[in-house]
C-alpha cells in the first residue's frame, strides 16, 4: 500500500504580490527539485477551492511513494534535503508536512467506492 507525504501550505503574508512570488518560486524551484526525489511515484498539487471553516490553507501537495520504506529512503536522499532547504527559504513557517498511511480498519472498503 502506498504512503503519502502531504504538505499543507498557508497563504503567505504580503498580499497578492507575495503569493505570486511564492507560486513562481514553488513552480520553478521547489517542484523541479521534488521531481528528482528517488522513489516518488506520483506528485499531485492542488489549490484549496473551498474551506468548510476558517482556514488560511491555499495549496496542498501529495507526494506518493510505494510504501513507508520508499518514503524513508526518499527523506534521507540529497534531492529531498535540497528540496527541504529550498522550501525553508521560499516558505518559512508556511507549511505543515504529514506522513499519511492507509488505515484499513477505518476505511473498510471505502477505496472501492461507496454503495
């Protein structure tokens, strides 16, 4: 089963200009580094379209790996360390990163669709 590294990004202070600067650097610098991370199977980035409650989250990135061992190897790699340094530069204090693994006891067939 796959393991996901989930990154939740808060909107930077400084208005539209700061946001555009972040997005430009995120696209041109950070994502270029992430795409070189060994073991990465898929990368999905999306903008938060709506929040059901108060939130300053505006971007979510899902980095999908085959399993926890593949994620751990990726986290120890130089490409991931370079991406981390870049992220601390372009988004200081703006990101929360989580490791997400399937919980079959809670989902009990939910991946197969709902009846």
